C-alpha cells in the first residue's frame, strides 16, 4: 500500500479540509494583543468544526503569514509545531504545510507526528515572493534522515502566486515529477488561494500521471462543483469555500463545512 493510501485506508476520494493558522508571531498581521494563545484558540475552534462536519483529514497551514517567505528561520518551524501540537485532532489524520518552504513544513510535520505534508518541492518559479528554487532531493533525503519514512509528501506542481520558468505545461511537468521526484500524491492548483484550476488541466494531469499516483484538486473546491471534480481527480483539499463569506482568512462556517461534506457523501453514494 502506498503512503497516501495508508493515511486514508478504504477512503476512495479523501476529503482534506484546511485548518488555516492565523498570523504567527513576527509576521506583519500577527495580533500581538491576542498573542499565541489567541492563535491556538481560534485554530482549535476551526478544527473542532471540521472534525464535526466529517472531513477525512485536516491540513494545517500558515495561510495568514503574508507576505510569504521562501527562506524562513528556525523559529517558524518551532511556532508551527507548537500550534499544531495544541490543535491536532485525535480522531482523524492531519498534515502540515508551510508557505513556502518544504524544509520548515517537513520539520513541523515530523515534530508533530503528522501523517502527511504538502509543499512545492520541484521546479523553479517566478513568484510574488521572488525567484523560487526548490529541491525535491533534499526534502526526501531529509525525510529519510529524520526517520520519517511513513510521512506522505503531497507535491503541488502548479503553485499559487507563481508561474513556472520553462515551457512545459502542467501535464508534462506532473508526468515528469511522478517519475523523477517520488511524490505520494500530486496536487493541482489554480492561480491563487480559493481559485480553481481549469478542468481541462485537471484531466490532462490525471491522464498523464500513472494511476497509482493520486492526483488531488488543491484549490477552488466548492460544494456545488465537487461532484464534477471528483469524476476527474482522486480527492481534494478545500479551504476558502468553507469560510464565512468564502473568504480565505475568515473563520470556518459550520454550515458551509457540513454542506460540503454532504455533497461529497452524496457523490460517493452515487
């Protein structure tokens, strides 16, 4: 069984909900008055709603640490690990992401005993954050060095807020990454948080990648269109459409979360 399927045994189309971490200490939007305790309390409330709604897993991400960093310091991994440890669910798996640094995401994932991590670990990109160079070899060797061989690495091959340097399209890149970089799943995103990719691109990526490598929708999932998307991909990660007013940095709306899970369950039953 693959790492990804080991995280989700018996789940045909895993449904992963984002647990967006409020701005952490040292970032421009950090609420110093509420402090780190305020971060934990707000995030824990969101996680409780997501678990209650019936999602298969949650994914912690420092979504509000804008502007995002490509080379964060060790304090970032420590803070992320502290918050995840206090908010991790007991009844379902969880993962860790850090925008935008695979080494920080890996360190926090290992420290918190996460089942999976998400990050961009392949390619060179021009981005809102500057020139972005990744290193899949270093990431997977670090996973081995830390004794975290069971940690699934979900690789985003179309990162938000960025475009590739080079002429290959998403399908060609995904087909190459599936061979060269040993992904446990490949993720396809739209141009920014909350924006869906073109369904044509989703189909092309799924067709280009070996069937044993899961392909997941990474952004833009909505209750009204998820059934169509799950006819193409093997699961999804959802965040913005679960929020109050569907605004990425708002709190999770219990009604929207329940409606999304209900739509997926209806599709699974069909």
